[in-house]
C-alpha cells in the first residue's frame, strides 16, 4: 500500500468494492443480510475504517460458506443481526477519536482544577 493510498483511502474503496462483488454472487436474502451487517458494523470502526476490513472479510466468508451449504440466513445470523455484528466485532464498540479527545480534555481539565485547588 502506497502513502497516497493510505491518505486517500483508495485501497479501502477497492476492498469494499471487492466485498460487494463477492456479495453480489450470494442469494438475495444473503445480499440483504450483508447490507445490514455492513450497516451494523460501522459503529465499530476506527477513524479510518481500516480495522473493519478483516471483520468484513470474515463475515462475508461466513455468509459465502453458509450459502454454499444451503443454510437459511436466519439459521446463520439468528434474529439479532446487531448482536451478531457486536460478537463479530469483538463485543463492544471501539473507542473512536472523539472518545480519545474527550478523555484527553477531561484529564487536562482535572489537572488544571487540581493545580488551582491545591
């Protein structure tokens, strides 16, 4: 990956298009599930979204295998797609850049208040 691809995110665009092309080969109900999975995985992204690429790949591979085995999509994902995505992503939302900024601000304010108070 070149520096330019890293800055512009063109490598991510290429990967997402490849995932969507793979998903297009799935049955219609699996394609709809794939779109829902992508939607529910976005909150687990870091600032760039690069951390989602392996998660997308493993989720799509699971769908491809299940479709090849002829399983019903509800048997694969269950009734809680959002919960499935949480488990796939590691169980909790990753802290984002806003969370890190908020923590840094809180630390700085606490440090300043500590200096003023004592």
